[in-house]
C-alpha cells in the first residue's frame, strides 16, 4: 500500500520541481532583462539614429558635443544621488546652481578680476555646501518635509541670485584663467568631461564600496529601522544635503567657466533632466536603487534621444516633453517592479 502511494506521489513531486525550476529560470531571465534593458535601449537608439541621420549622428564631433553638453547635468545628478539614496528629495539644486553661478561671476566682477581663481572656486563651493547645510538643519532639526524645505529654499536662493545680479547678466572681469578651466582640454578631452569621469568614480566608490555608502542606502530603505540598528541617520541626511549642494555649486562653476558669464536664472533648466536621469538609472543595472552606472546610462539615453530627434528637425517643445515623459516612465517602471517583487514574495 505504501509503495503504491509513493509511486503515485513521485510524478506529482517531479512536476512541482520542474515547474519551480522553470519559474526560477524565467525569473532569472526577467531579472537580466530588468538590469540591462536600459543599455540595450541605448544601443538600439544609437543604431536607429545612425540609420536616420547617416554621416551626421555617429560622428566623433557630434557625440563629443552630446557628452560635453551633458556634463553640467551629470555633475548635478551625481550629487543628487546622495539625498535620493537616503530617501529624501532636494528640489533646491536649481537654485543652488544659480546662486553658485552668480557667486563666482560676481566675485570676479567685484574685485575687477584680481581675485585668485582658486579662492573664487573655494568661496563658490563653500556657498553651495552651506546652502545644503541650511536645508539639512531645517529637515533634521525642525522635522520639516524635505520636499517643502528644498522647494522653498530653492526659490530663495534664486531670489538672492537675482538680487545680487540686479536681474542682469554678470559678465565683466571674469579672468581667462577661469574660463580656460571650462573650455580647456586634457589629452584632447574637454575638462568638464574629465571632471564628470573623476566625480562619477568617486561617487561610485563611496556608495558601492564603503560602509558610508551602505548607510546612505540603509537610511533610504528604512530610516527608523536604520536608526534603531545604530545608523546615524540624521548625520547621513545632513551629509546628503551638503554633498548635493556642493555638487550643484560645482556644476555652477562648470557653467560659468564654460559660458564666461553669470546668468541669474540658469539653474531651473537642470532640475528636470537631473531627476529624470537619476530615476531612469534606478530602473537598470541595479534596479530598485539609485546607482552611478544606471544614472550615466539614463543620462545617455536622454542626451542621445534629444540629439537624435533634433537632427530630425523636431520642434523645440519636444525636449521638455521627452524629459518629463522619461521621468514619469521611470517612476512607473519602479512602481511596477515593486508590485512584481511583492507578488513573487
């Protein structure tokens, strides 16, 4: 009797095991697609635009211009990874960038170009870091929602910039030694691109290979649980906002040194693409977490997409639509992935 029962249940067990194996294989395939869909999309876009614009799109001059034009956004977005990894938003980055642009240009103008370039750079970076510290103290000490704090402070920073510049472009007495930093090259590579590569490597190392980086992610995944586990979450939040402000001011220096003038309203144009690249990047390479490789691929998708469409003669309004659509798509994909993980669990 027992032998007959054993022989009857054996096929059922084999079927169950086979189905479980198939499910695991399918899950692995979906995970691989989830990780590498972004890079594959980027390759497909490059191929498509190369065919659509032969001899124009896939040229060294065009691709170098595309990369160089995204360096300011890349610097802002790399700094933005820290508050996002810690689970908070920093909407003030546009205002901080503008304030830094005006600070650097106004400093040179007030000293008739006599201020040493390194000192002007340090002052500007200090302004950005201080702006981030102000945001952090309001969030940590007064427990105000980060979105509200940075939305308001960003507007204040913009207002201060316009006050200092008197609503006009600051363009006098910016020394050549400063503009050479933004327009110069290192081994044939534009300096801003070199800066982005170095900064990306530093951010990648900190977030992925150090205990500090793990604290950022832990704070983002569960602030209270992390605090109870011994993570200094308040200090992590302070550091996140300071780094974000520092990088926004660094982006402002890149802008001023490249353009050679201080624009009192320039920062807003970098807010949307920075967030779009960061959120798009969180859906690939390491899905579910903000990461440097994903961010760079996301930024490349946005840049290549816009450049390729521009070569096709699209209207100017399509650029903002493309960036906004990419941000919404990234958020939707993140939500769907969370629902999928819960369903599998």
